[in-house]
C-alpha cells in the first residue's frame, strides 16, 4: 500500500485527503482478514465496513488494499479530534516510555488527577465538582447509578424510550432496543423503569407536554420517594439522534431537583464538542447532577468518567469506586492532549461549521425526496430518518440499502434508530469541508439509486 503524503493541518497521519477506490470493497487483502475473523472471532462481534484498516487521519480511513474511504463515523464518535492527532500521538508515546500502568488505586499518578481537574472545570455548572475515571461508557453509566443510589438511599432508576446506555447487565436494562443489544441476554438488573422520550418527529408534543407525560408516569408508577436517578442522553445516540423538544430536559431536571432525584446526563456520544458545545447539556440550558463521558474524551484510547456534584461523588465509601485499568496513565495522557486540542483549536466552532454543511445538504435532499422524513441533530452530530412517504412508517430497508451502497463507493456511514431507519453522520472534526461534501454527494447518489 502506498499513500501520498501531503502537508496537512488537520491532524493525524499525513494521508491524502481523498476518496480512492483501487479495488472493490472489500478488496482481496481485506477479504482474507475477514475470513480469518470468521474463524477466530466470536460470531456476535460484527462489523459495518468490510475492510482491514491500516491507517486513518483527517477525514479518511485507508485499507490494506490501498482504498481510501471518507470517514463519516469517527469510530462511533470517538476520533472527534481526528484519528492519530499529532498531539495525542506525542502524549501517548511520551507516557508509554515512562510507564504503562501502576493502577491508580495502588500507586497514584498526576495525569489521572489532571484529567479529573479538567473535567471538573469543563462540566456545566459553577458548583464544586469531582470526577472518577473508568474504561468505557457503560462502566461510567454503571458507576453513576451506583453513586446515585448510595447518595439517595433509593433504588429505582428511570431511563427513556429509545435510550442506549451500554451492553453490560445494568446498562442493557437501561437500554431500550432489544436487537441486537438485549435479546436472549436476560434477566436484567431490577428496579429499572422506562419513561416516554420527547420525539418531536413522531409524537408531535411540545417539550412541556412531553415532560408532563414522563413526570406523571414517574410519580404514579414509581413514586419520587423511591427514585434514585433519572438518566437521559441530551440527544439520543443509538436511538436515532433524537433531539428532544425545547423545554423537555429543563422540565425533567427541575422536577428531579424538587424531589431529590439525581439527574444524570449520559454524554458519552454527545460530549467533547461533538454537538457544537463542549457538552450537549449546555445547548439545552441544563446543569446535570452527574455527567457520564467516554468516546471522544481521549482521541481513540479507552477512557471514561463520571463527573458531578462533589457531595454526590463523595457519597460512595472508600474503595467503592475504581477498577484495575480505570484512568490508565496512557489513556489519561491522551485525554489531556485531546482536551487541549478541543479548547485551543476551538473545535466547538468547527463542529458547528460542519453542522451547517450537513444540514444544508441534507435539507436539500429532503426537499427533493419525501422518503427523508426528518433531518435533525446539533453540530457535527446529524441524522436523516427514512420513512415510507405514504404512511410515515419507518423504512429500515431503505436506510440499510443507502448505507451499504455508500460504503461500497468508499464512504463510511452508520445506521441507527430503534427502528433501524436512521443514517447518522459523525465526521471527525478534522475532515476537510470538500471531503465532507463529496461524502454527502455519494450518500445522495445512493439514495437516488435505491
């Protein structure tokens, strides 16, 4: 494989920022790896794009056959700063040369504390905050629930329709969608309840009315005195990039405050400038009691966190929080570098600029094609929902066909949604504008041909 090197300010390997198809997707070398995968890897571990990736940076992923694909997925919102951003690479290399692990609970190190300090500073609200670091978004969610239950002495937790919070036992209970996340894996954790989400495209409710419906259910079917926490994604991710109606989240947060219920914002996918703000909570004017983060936090390395009110975070007894790898020093070094990039390069503004391109093009497509029922999102977290234009019913087959055709033409896109009828756009913020436009051209052509 050869790649042309260009001078680039977008971060990551200096790869030619182009869509290039040398072979069909997959090419022969990628096919060989997929054959090995079928023999060696559990069948339950799937893949979306049938390639063997060997390099990535800017807005492209390059495979072993020399194909260069436009990346509109960012590893599911992980490589927000760009893949292999030079600052992240340098920080990781320096840390690996010093030490890779001591376990923070055994021999602490400064970078864990520095990440916690940065998160406490960045999270919404001017109250005293503390943080604890973990490995994955699901682990952060589990620990947020633990903290809420310990702090309140209550057990019940409310999640919402279309929610996705992870694949562990507790987080599967919180997640709404059965296939592929929950089916056959029960029984699940108890004392988890579900409330209706504000879904403006489908329910037609105002934020106030949708919140009133959810609050009535919580009061009558659970009881505020039994409720430890309400957990919600400010913009739902796997559920379909559902943006709640204005006023929905503030009403929920206000009700939680009035009843001593911990309000948890799951910002695993929405955090770290993805939506055009450091955290999506800021866009809705809410200050959560606890925030869970992961994905974009460390430029591609596994790290997660719970950040929140100091009194809540201190509720757990000594030794009650932690884990062998939580806050690994290499991941912490990457996070500190990524956070500096988020701030110094003003990636919130960059996300908003990419969002303008996404919305302009997708609204244009929607105006010409009634199969695009809704275009929604914030910043560089945007989705199109596909429907039967006659009935309004979700059209998962169309979404799947468009995504498959786009991938075959060298554009990585991801589907999502409870009904499987949504294509989500999560480009790395390092993608050049022209490359994003070309990727959207390919998606538009795939839709027209479907």
